[in-house]
C-alpha cells in the first residue's frame, strides 16, 4: 500500500460570523416556507425562533447575567474574660477599597 505524503498546502477552512449569520437566515426562510401535507405551507415557528436566538447570540445581544459577589461573613472581635481578641484569618475582604 502506497502512503501519501503529507503536504504543507492543506486548504484551511474559514468560517466567519457573517457566514453563520447568513446560514441562520437561510434556515429561517426554510422554516417559514416549510410545507406540510398536501403542499400547504406549514411554518416551523420553533425552528424559526431558535435560529433567531442563535443570530442574537452571535451578534452579542444576549449576555450572561452578571455574577454577583459571594457573600462574605466577617467575624468581629471576640471578648473573653474582658480581653478582646482580634481574629485575623485569611485576607481582609475589603483590603482594596477600605478607608481603614
């Protein structure tokens, strides 16, 4: 069996946002013009809406919700037998923005 030599001239496939957008537009047209029984036009609305959603995501119209900062419990000082103990465990949660 003869082996083929690898060539450096491999065609690179390019696919852009515009290509994807155009394909989604074509899918939407097909969804609207879908024919059912007896050659009646029976649009596939769910497919149309899915393509619309994907187009919106492609254009950046939908973004994830901002992730809120996790709740931080801060323990204050502890007083034992009249002596105040300062507990320093971990980093100060507001070390960047505090006016201490």
